[in-house]
C-alpha cells in the first residue's frame, strides 16, 4: 500500500561544514552515500536534519558549522511535505544572525520553522541517550514532543525562560537575602512545568508497551520497560505540587544558586529485567534500546504529521549482526519506510533491504557518481 511520506527533492549547501558548494537532487526513494571517514557523510545528514531543528545534531554552535575561511553558511531544501515546500537557512558568523525563509517568506520567530522538514536520524552516537545521564533522555523527550506538539514547544520555551530568570534571581538573593524576586517566577514555572509533565507522562504511557515490543522484536530476550521518573507527575495536581516544591526548596536553592526540582531534573527510566539499562546493560542492549526510542520518535512524528518522516541513517548498523539489522529494517518497512538517506563507508555495508537505493560517492565534500 502506498503511504504518504516526506520527499526531500533537492538539497543545496554553501559553506556548511566541509561543503563549499553542494547541489544534490534526491530520488523519491532516497540515496545511499558511500565514502571514507572524514569525507562529509555525517555532515550531509547533519545539513538535512538542521532544517528540522535549526541547530546541529551533534551539538555544535552555528559559528562552528561555517566552512573554514568562510563567514557564513547557507542551506536550502525543496521538498514535498504536508506544509512547507521550500525552505532556506542562512547564518552569518560576523553578524551572529540567522535568517530562515519558508516558501519565500522570512520567519519572524525561529519556532515558526521548527519541524518544517520532518526527519529522524539514526546514528551509532544514539547510544549516548541510553548510557549518558538523565539530560540525554530529557533532551530526547523534549525533542520528540516539541516536534509533534506545538503546545509542548510553547510550554518548553516558557519554562526555560522562567527557569533562567529564577536561577538568576537565586544568585542575586544569595547576596541580598531577599527571596521576593525568586518567588515571582515560581507560578510560571509551575504552570508550564505541569504542561511538560503531563505531555511527557502521556507519551511514555502511550508508548511503553510499544517500546517493550520493539525491543523484543529487534532481538532483546529480557523484559524491557520504560517509565517516566518524576515525583510531581504522580500527584493529582502537578502544578500545585511543583509550586509547593519550589517554595519548599527556595532557601536551599538560594544557597546553591540553582533550581533543584522540576521537569528539568526528571528522567526517562529504561530497564531490562528490572535493572537500569544505562548502568547494567551491555553495549548491544543499550543500542537496542536507543534504536527502539528512535522508532518511537518516527512513529510519533508520523502520527502528528500524517506522513512518514525522512529517515537519515548514519551507518546505523555498524557493530550490529546481520540478523538484528534485518529485523530493524523489517520493523521500519512494516511501519511504512520513509524516504531514506543512508551513509556508509563501503558499498558492502548497504543492507540487502536498501540495495535498490541510488548510490553516490562522497569525497572531500563533493558528491558524485559512485565510479568517480
């Protein structure tokens, strides 16, 4: 059955990472890009993913994305989605300004362009979501929900703004011994924090059985579980619980100069047979959990947008056996495989399920025919 999906038709880059000039036409099914390490494979995927989140997938600052000796970068895409068809982003490192256009109109707020090119990126680095600290998993939750819920995105922006102001007020209060400027930010923190807690809890509740099913289908024999670890989320009125927690810990927070409670301190708890995968899981078990989370991300975007997101595969099956790789691709295909851009170091690394993708070679930031 034919499914609606994102189709990235054309990608253009100027002075982004190691691309001086790139103009790439992308077939409807996608592409397999082959190249040695350091030639720009991941940079290519990063440029595409940038058009969804408007920042580096690898955490780099915008000035660091500008090609050496250049002063600005520019990325443009032509695509078929449910909304935007032409998009461009330009960043000038001298002026420290970013300009985004959607279908020819300059956006007044970056958030208006957030999520314009629905895509999900699978990478070996995803294991950090599992093996890293709670901030890694909160970042995952925030990204998935902000991309699929405008209400969540707005609450997240407001919560972060109020949190920054309360933390600044805490540091001032440590010098003045006056906490009135601290308490003024707590109602906003409680209100927007309750929205974050509600949507995070609902997402975990709605997807926890699927997380277990996907982990088992990929090849995990133990019982995997996913829960949202937050004391306030368990209360009948999270907004009231948060407000009381902020007030109760205000003096402690003033002494430390930071807000110690709230959604920015919660965690997504992933366990295998009752033990944290982060602590006790093997590398293979952690990779399985990370891939299952990315699959849930893809399903969430598909449900929110009504079309399959673009799949960006950064040598995702490295260190996985053939059987497990085949199961993963089978699950993706069963859900409705979106347009796929796969990057691998060798042609032999292209899975049998993706052999029909047109192939290109990348060398020194230049994409050409495979034989060139």
